């Protein structure tokens, strides 16, 4: 196997890291969207329960059950809102995107130097630019790296099962939202089933 030139190796590292950052951006944006949708659907449920009582739609259930459902929805909305506020999915996603853009611009500049006989000082300047970009932003999570690894097959040789494994790992981050929405449906169903 032929050893890569220093600028080529640096370019590859920058490309992989930029891809990781864009994957982190997409993952966090999806978390943000799913959080908002979950809060929205729970809020609709929270509004729907008293409307059913107001219009005397007899569901055959005690009012204690509807009070429980309302309280549960209010608590879950509060918890998800606090989590959403603490995790700053949207802000963090934008930071990862900004880092990815900076790294892509650096990768383009480094790519121009691959075939040139640039000196060590110039190479060190690009390495320093790369390090500075990494230090200014948070690091991505492991799932972002695994997702990059499954997509950048020109850099990585993965086992046959790796693509499916990364999809399952990534989907597992979002199961929480799905379970809450399903549980909401289970709680509301006795109230709306006439």
C-alpha cells in the first residue's frame, strides 16, 4: 500500500471530520424536530381531554381518569420542554454545521496543495488551522462517526452488517419520542372511543 502524502492524509482527516460534524448537525436537528412534534402532540392531547368533558362526550370513564391523563400530559410536556431547553439541540446543531463548513473550506484549500511540493511550514500552518477549528467547537458523538464510517466506504472497509447496525443505533436515539406518542394514544383512546 502506497503511503499517502502529508497533505493528502490531512485532507482525508479533514473530510472525515467535516462529515462527522454534518452528521451531528442532522442528528441534532432531527432531535429538535421530534421534541417539538412530541410537545405539540401532547399539547393537543392536553387540550382535547377537557374539550371532551366540556361537550359532554360520554366516554364511560370516570373523571379521575381524564384528570390523570391531563396531569400526565402536563408533566411530560414540562419534562420534555426542560430537556429541550437544557440540551439546546438547535443551537448545537448549528454549531456543528458551522464547524463542518469551516472544515470543508479548509479541505478545499488543503486539496490544492496535495500535488504541490509544499514545505513543512506551510503544512504545519494547515494542521494548526485544522486544530483551531476543532478546538472552537464541541466534538461529535460516536454515532456520528459510525454513520460517517458507514457512508464513506472509499475510506473504510466495513463488515456486511455494519450499515444496518448504524441505522439501528441511530434509530434507537429517537425511540423515546415514538414511545411517548404511542403512550399518549393509548391514554387518549379510552376517552375518544365512544
